[in-house]
C-alpha cells in the first residue's frame, strides 16, 4: 500500500437515529464544492451489496480518459444499522472505507451511488 487513507473526521457508525441526524447536520457544514485543480487521471466507482447481515463493498479504479481497468478492491463488514431513509451512509460507508484502504492509490475522482447535497440534511452518502 503506497498511501494511508486519512479520514478528516471519524465517528461511530452505529449511532441512534437522532444522534446520526444531528451529526449529519453538523458535518454538512464541512462539505465544500471546489473544482478539480487538475484533470483526473483515474476514476473510481464504488458500490455495496448485502448478503444477510454483511455489507460487501467493491471499488474499481479506471485510467482516465481511456477507462482501462487499473485496480480493484473489495471488503465486507457486518451491518450495524438497520435501513433508515436518509442514513444510508451509516450502513454502507464502513465497508466502502475498508475497500478504499485496500487500494494502492486513491482515484482522483470517486463515483458512488448516493446523494451529495440533495439530502434532507445536505449530507448524503457521497458527501459523508
């Protein structure tokens, strides 16, 4: 592994609903929309599927603009939260972060199946 995934903010993932909502509102103030400083050279895509009480995340990194596969990683984690609308990040991000840690390099851009600001508390999974 050539890098260490640095989390700017860590917190428990199995929070009670009210605490999770409060945390989303607090963290939403930290989301910044800024243009890329350079054109991307790699693009990653991530998604999660469930099997019983296990979340399985996969990330695939492609070169850009040729879209040649460069790297992939998977991870699985126990699901610690039930499905609650607006709280998908608390179910899926532990597995996604684990998969990202297994890459040798983070992609320049990461595409995920989740909201950014179009979220009741303006902190969807993609921005969380």
